[in-house]
C-alpha cells in the first residue's frame, strides 16, 4: 500500500504547481555566480543562488513584483515580473579600485537548509583536522558514518550507516558507483584523502537517479575539480609503525580544457607484534595509484560539456604470522599468512548537452575491471570482475518543477574460484562461482515547491529488470518544510533492493576455519526505510551553530546475514525473511564561537536486531550507545589550528562461542571503550606541517584472534574484532601547495541584507 501511495503521489505531483518563479544568475562570460543575493524589492524575502547559479522564489503575497539581484564586485540588476516563469540575469562587473586577492576558508561541515534531502557536506577544511590518508579515515570527526574493520589480518574496512553493514549504503565516486563487488573489499581504502574535495553523506532513502540500492544511505565522494584546485600539491606522511604515504597532484588549464593528474603510493610498515601472538598487528601494504581527470567547459553552460576520469590501481597486502614469507610460504600449511594482489583499471564519463537554462540531456557511464589473486591461509581465492553502468537522462526545469527522467543499464560479470591447498581441510565450499547480471532500468523523479517555497517535495520511482530475478519497482519520496527561515523538518520513505556478492562482501568467511553452508539459493535483499529529521540553526557573529536530531527505521523483507551463532565451526548462509530491524537515533549540537573555536557533540542510539521466534537478538558488532565530541581552535590569522576528537563506544554483542573449548571462548559482550585523537597543524606561506596522535591513551583489544596458537585448527577465527588492535599511532606529515590565484574585484557598493 505504501508503494502504491508513493506512485500515485508522484503522478499527481507532475501536474501540481505553485506560484513560483525561477531563474539563473551569470556573469558576462556566462559563468554562474554562486551565492548571489536574489530578493523582492522592499522586502527581506530572498534566497542565494546555488552551485549552478540558479534560484527559485515564491510569488505568493508579493505586491511590488520587482526582483533585485546583487553580487559583490558586480552591478545590481532589477527586473519587474509580469507573467514570466523564468528570468535570466547577467551581471556586469562594477568600476573597481585596485585589484585585491580575496581569501576565505570554507566551513568544515555544511548542513544546508536548502536541500530536500538532509546532507552533511564534509569539506577539505574538515578533512584537514586529521591525517585522512584515505577515504576510510575521513570520518573520524563525523557521527553519521562509522568505520569498521572486516578482516583484521589484511586490515580491510567498510563504512557503516545506521549500524548496518557497509554493503547497505551506496558509495559513489563523482556520482558513479565504482565501489561494489570485488572493489567493495578494499575500495574505500584505495582513495587518497588528498584527492577528495567534498564528501556528501545522507541517510535513509535517497534519489532514484543513482539506482535501486542505497538501503541505509549514500556517501558521494567528489574528487577535486581540475579548474578549481591547486596547481601543485605534494603530501608526505609517515606514522610510528613506519608506514609511508606519498601523494602528488598537478593541475593545469588551457582554453576550455582543464586537467588534474594525481599519483599516490603507500609503502609498507615495519613488522610489529605488540600482542605477542605471533601475528602482525598491521599488514604490509604496498599500493600505487595513478589518476587522471579531464574537464571540458562547465556543465551549466549552454552547449556541450564533459568530464572524463581514468584511474589505475595496483595493490598488495601481506598479513599473518611474523615469520610468514609471501614468496615461499603462500598457501603453506606450516606458516599461516594472507596475501592479496589485485590490479584495477577504471574509466568514467559524464557528458552534458544543455539546450538552454531549462532543458538538458546528461549521459553518465562508468566501467572497471579487477583481477585479484589471494591466499587466506590454505584457501586460494582468485577472482575477476568486469562491470559497466550507464545512465541517460533528460532534465527539464519549469515553473515550480524540476523533472528528471531517463533510462539506465547495469552489467556485471563476476567469476570467483576457490580452492584449498591443504587436503586435510574440512571445508566443502571450494569450487567456481560465476554470476552475470543484465539490468536495464527506467526512472522518473520530480521536485516541486509549494507555499512560497516553504515546502519541497521530491517524488521518484524506478523500474529495473534483473535477468535472474525479474522486474522490480523502487519508489521513494522526500519532503522538506521550512518551519522558520532557520528551522527545517524533513521526512523520507522509500524501498531498496540489492543482489549479494557473498565472498567479497564478507571476506572474513574466507579467513577463518569455519565451513560455509549454503542452505538455499540466495534471493535479493529488500528493505523499506523511513526517517525524519529536524535542524535548527541559530546565532550571529560571535556565536552560531545548529542543533540537529534524526530518527531512521529500516525494515528488511529479506536479508542475507551469515549465521555465526548456531555452530561456531560453521557459517550458515540463507535467506532471512523474518523480522530484521535497524532503529537509529542521532542528536547533534554544533557551536562556532568567535570564529575561532568549534565544538561539536553527538549521541547515537542504534538498535539493530532480529526476532528469532519470540526472542529479540541483537546483531553482533554494534554499539547501542555512542558519543562523539570534537573540538577545534583556529586563530583568525590562520597560522595554525589544533583539533581533537573523542569517541566513546558502548558494549557490543559478540558471536556465540560457548561450544568452543574454554580457552577458545569469547565473552558475550565487549567492553565499552574510549578513543582520543588529536592533531596540530602549522601553516607557512605554501607549506603545512601536521603532526598528531590517534588513540592517545593506547586502548587495545588484546589478542583478538581466536586460536591464534593453532591457525590451521578447527577453532581459528579472526571475525571477533570489536575495537582497535594496534594501539597508539603517532604520525608526521607535510603538504606543499602551489596555488592558482583566483582574483575577484572589490565592489564599491554595499549589499542589501535579507533573510534566508
């Protein structure tokens, strides 16, 4: 019934309009002016233009229908509104005094009240509060996303939202789903932080434009734009384990083309075993990445524009016992070790043809191939994946509507071969696993504005046909209402589904001595998610900030979750169609004081459980209660900044090991623990030095590997990791910039203020 109501609402929404007028503000080079003031004459009712220079204003209750547009450095313009539904403004530069260089600092976190979807925008300013060597480490100051280790021996990681596995949130790179299947296991660690410009995090149901997945939320990583970044960036990093990182970015612009080339490498740490369990505390990691991004014109300009991205990734990870030699002991039953080697080329393209300010056609296409050769003890895992995705859509802005509709196609060819080099192993899941997917789709999404732009409604639906599982509908709808100019309430509801890549998404299945039992053919996972959030901004000048609270409920109709509890020597794989729920609540307070101090504190409550019969069972490795507090100090002269964050995590339920021998048993719950991290950064003219310490008080989960004394025995298990295992980490790094100076002119006029 909910699905049908959403569909009916979407169809009705296309024919409903409000009294709105839209437009666009550009300069005399047809470049959009971002943040221009647009307001009604003799009122304080107005808005700022978005990243595309566009705006929308309500016409209701406006008597003197004249719109004023102003922007620093440009002459204001006034236009009388008659029956127009769209107005284009072209502002001319004003007469200037001497040319000056305008310097500013972006906020670390931008929580916009304009978006219908609650989206946390994490900027470079925020990312520099920690080392952020890779994407996996970019969320240490955020409460919405949790980093989780999936394999302690190779240090593979995932990003969780709402307490659910990282497979349930969609990770995009420049709007493209490049992290999935084989690339999911190590993908978030392969993106260097120096390549990231902005990260957008949203929870719950999102737009249908990017696909039918995204059960718990979406993380969209935008890499740096070639025409808007530093000409040269060099970054060097080393930590107390002697792991080394080096990054180099070079950008240039010629005519209508611009280019960014980036190189990234990681060189392995020294061998460390603080636990004295004869296993490395962190793997030996070697990585090389080459990235190239081309950009032709701006996609907001009339005519053709395009972006092309290329990346090649080569990575090796070696973990296991201290005396393991990857050259001679690979697959050996005498010395336990794990080796991962893979190559991954990628390509993506976004091409836009804009007819005018209202009509555009957009094509998005991406593809990657991964060839992986791995050993997990005596388990040999070789896999290859070829993926291709495309999306062709038509965009139409009219009156109070923003309509996007189009077609999509997804192709996946995944081949996994599993073999055992030890004839005495008890596992029976060796063999060849092959999947091919062909999924054409069609979608439509409409954005509407009502009641003087106070209410925004996004209604979308898509239909996709899977070559094995048939046709499936995915409806979603989102609402935003402006209670006051600084208080916003949002709500969303929608369905999602996904097919399972069992081994790459549950890599610890291959690591332990558990046998894998498939009880039935696996069906797609399905869920419905709904949520509500409210944001109240406040303050002026010396004190500003926001209070935000949200609640999200996820209800699975089918879920694939390995059963580790029924038998500690087995992982049972089957469809679970009973009650499986995630309830997530988050409250957050952010304060900025005197433009120097920033303080943020967040509380998360997560109740993730299944009902088995009449028993409610919490899923393992989820803290029901979490607290995050961050503090930053940056003086106005911007010569240095100091940043600190504190994480407190409550107890987590652990898998049942009661049937193991006593020496191989774990407690039912982990201990609560606290982590404190800090960093100090000093800025020279084109040079930054940063040093910090993660896990200052050196908390560790000691000897997390069950049966480490006998890694080839029946009780060996690496999946019971609930906390940090390598302890305190001190690091030192520096960044060198050669900046491309963008100059703006100083205006002789003052801006008229208005309420946003």
